[in-house]
C-alpha cells in the first residue's frame, strides 16, 4: 500500500492522463478539506510559527485572527439561505450564535455545500506573508494591519491567481479589516473602563431587574427609599436600541431573555450577560457608547494635557499587562483607534 497526498488540481491532472488509467481503480481517494473554523485556524498558525523563525517575534493580539478570518472566508461558499451572508456563516461555523440563526443550522449549511473547504487560501501562504511583514518592518512586532497589508501585497506576487479571484480575495481582506476595526475599538474601550467586567455586570443586573418587573407587571423597590417604581423604560430601550431591537419587538426580546434566565435557573447555572450573544453585544455597545467621547478625545489629541497623558499611559499599561500587547503595538493600537473614532 502506498499512501500519498496532493492538492486537487494535481490529482485532476493525474486522473486525466490516459497513461495512468491502470491505477484509477486501485486508488482510494479521501478528500481532506481545509479547516473552516477561525479559532482552529489560529491554532494552526500558532503551531507553524513555533516551528519557524518567527517564534521569537511578538505578534500583536488579533493579528493572527484577521489572517484566519481572511483564510476561512476564502474557503467558504455563499449560502442561498435568506438572511445568511458569508460573515454570519463564518461565525456560526466558529461556534457563535448570530442573529436569526443557531448552531443547529450549521449542519444544513454544510449539507448545502459538500465541496466547501476544498479550495481557498492555505496556511502556508499566511505564514509566508507573516515572514514578509517582518522583513518590511523595523520592529520585532507584527500587528494586525501589518498582516493585512502583507496578505494584500502577496496577491500581486501570486503567479496563478486570476483577476476575478484577486478581486474576491481583496474583498475578504476588506471584510477582515472591518472585523478588526470593531475588535480594536472594543479593546481600547475595555481598557478605558477600569473595572469593565464589574461595570457590565452592574448594567446587566439593572437591566434584568427592570425586564423581570416589566414582563411580570410588577414594580421595583428603590434600595434606599423603599419607594415603589415603574420599570425604567428609558434604561431598557437605551440598551436594546444598541442592537436594533425595535419598539414593536421589545416585548418579545425581553420575554426571550426571561425564558433564557429561567432555563439557566432550572439547570442550576448562573445567567450573566455573556450567556446571550445579542444581550452581550447590547451591554458592550451601551458601555462603549457612554465612553466613546472620552476615548475619542483622549486618543486623538495631538498634544494631550497632563490628565490626558496620564490616562493614555494607564490605558497603555493595561493593554500591555492584561491584553498581551507590547509597548510598540499598544501605542499603534491607540493611534489607530483614535483615527477610527475621528472618521
């Protein structure tokens, strides 16, 4: 028995050669598609990096993720399901719930595209481009923008890529950039909220108290005065509007939250804001919306005053100590987010 591997194009060329007909009936073909999960793709890069000359280079948070997003998007097939785009599909495959779809929909999406993963960007291309990014920079750190720039430049040097395919891949780089923009803003905004998790928990608990009162037709009691109060509609809507919950849809959304809460309680599990994907997004956006002006002014000021400089240094130190940045990429991140918030 001979075990061998090849890519699909080489296999098709082998099969089409009449001289190899005697071997056709003796070959057992096993199709091995590329990985289609972003989180697993990152692990592949991390393994390849450990085996390469890049192992001593600092790679900024999210740099490998944007490369993984680009690669996985290139391997996915567009779905015909209404409301499903390729980014939603990528997130579903990676274990995330997205609006309008659940994990149970993944099997149907996979059945819709049985050849998915048999084409697209391979991990070696990404590692080669990371090496190229290192050569282009004078520092010992590679950030997400360096990676996206290197991936884009590499398309011009690819000998077999068609114009149509290049346009398709450039679009995926653009999508990966948009995803990174959101990640970068959230990262900086979290760093600005000194007790982010605590702030999110307090906001969530307050929202949940009001939702329970609203759905059960009861009142809330002021913890200081013991005064009975109506549910705070303004607070609830300020959170729900962050994710586009309309006035007409607010009742069903709140009831859904309460059902999820009851389900967790029956199983003896703690329900917090991270247990519901859309509610997590709403809480984060509400916190960030309240903080946006502070972040914008602080990060984009060319000549910060003493107080702003102190704040920048505190945030930079937090990015380094808690989020995995080095001094170089933390500074680059703050400048980049400042430019984003000024657009």
